[in-house]
C-alpha cells in the first residue's frame, strides 16, 4: 500500500472469514466472522468490497452450484449468496459507503451438454431468490459476472455474457465485465458504450488474459488504456466500479499488487489527460486527419512526468524506486514469514 498512490479499496472473498478455529459452513457465515476485517478497514480508511465463494468446495465438485439440478446443493449456494449479501451490507454500514458484492459461479460443462436451457433457468431463479433477500441497497450493491470458458467448462458456461447482460438489465443489477473472461482476441472497451446505454452502472475487473482466462498481472498496455479512454470519452468514469483481478502466483505478491495497481492508475491518469472535447470537435467537423493526428501526438506527450508528480504528491516511490523498497521488504520481513 505504501507503494501505491491514491485512495484504495480492498476486495474480500467469503473464504477469508475469521472464525477463530471454529468450522463454519459457507451458508452459515455471518457479519461477525468479518468483524476484524471491518475494524481494519476503518482504522486504515480502506473500504471493503466482497465476493461470495461459489467454488473450491465439495458441493461444487461436479461443476455446478446455483444451476445445480440437485435441489439441496442449489439451496446451499442460494443460502450462501444470501448470507454474503448480509455480510456486504454490514461492511457497507461499517465503512459508511456501499460495499459492492460480485456474484461469479464456475458452473458449466467440459463437453457438449444435451440441455443448455435448464441450467440457465435454474440459475436465473436462484439469483432471483438471492436478490429477494432484504438488504439495504445503500450499503450493498450487487453485480453479476460472466465468463466465456474455463478449465472444466470449455464447451458451456451457464453464466455467459449474454445471460448476464439480459439478467442484469432486466433486474437492475450491475453487470461485471472481466477483461480476461472473453475470447483471447476480444477486448471490452467497445462493450462499455453498449452496456451503459441501457444500464446505469457497471463493474469492471481489470485483468490481463493470455491465450485463455489466466488473469496475469495487469500492465499498462493498450487494452487497459483503451478501457479508461472509452470511459473518459463517454463521460462515464463515475458510472463504473473498478476492481483488479489477477491470480498469477508465479511472482512476488507485493510486486504483483504494486505493478497491477500502479498500471491501472496510470491508465486512469492517461485517460484523464485525453483532449476529449477537442477530439469530439474535430470528429464533428469531419476532420478525420486532424483527429487521428492529435490522438497519435498524445501518445508521446510527457505523461510520465505527470505520473511522477502525482506519486511525489502522494508520498509514494517515484519511478522504479518502489522496486528497491520491495526488495528491502523481502529481505527484512517476508523472509521471516516463510
């Protein structure tokens, strides 16, 4: 956190509950199992967001949770979703602003399913039951997240992009777009104007997929820049909630978090410096050459100097200084924990 400029939020999964050694099933989780997290949040002025954990559990071993044809398994996960919404509401009350809770499930099939319709009807009904549980929407804001495919669901994913687009827009629930959950050559920046034409808000998971949904560490690449440029040019920066999503455990976690978060912040800053009004004017005049020329010249403008000054004002390492800070941390602190 000391290496990252700007205000931060922290996202928790339900499996991060602290139960003091007591075994508590996921459908029995309560706000008190996260009281230490809420205390940490207030002490550090870092608001929390939340995720139910609909995976890594015996009742998810067959690849189905909220779409399971087994009524008892489906009810278990419905109860988990309801419990998590009440936890999110408690987090929101504790921090004095909304906690975003994002629902993602791994349900799908590795090879051709005979029935693609039934699981989706079950999923829609299960989500309806979860969302019907009474919570204060001032403090708990729901989102649903799609996926193209994953390991074990290569052929069919119940919660596809089209499914959740329809569900979210008809239920007034935020749709989450994860940059790593689409075709390897598919980007999401063009989807934003389509989605936000009909929905008020969206949740973004900024990630970096390579060949498949691998969620590599976020870097300052064209995909990330284009997402925030599109939001800036559509005057929609205040209509999205942004989270980072990277599971790559092949490198130092301090390094991964710092690279990913600083890169996302760089992309936001790059977008804020975009001459949007002038570009709109040139396009409206039909002056395509001047518009493209200005876009190209912006690429070599002294953006890095603005970023460095921002870091300086925020009292965090400038440039590559954070790398030496990470290495010092490794030698003095992290090595004693392994």
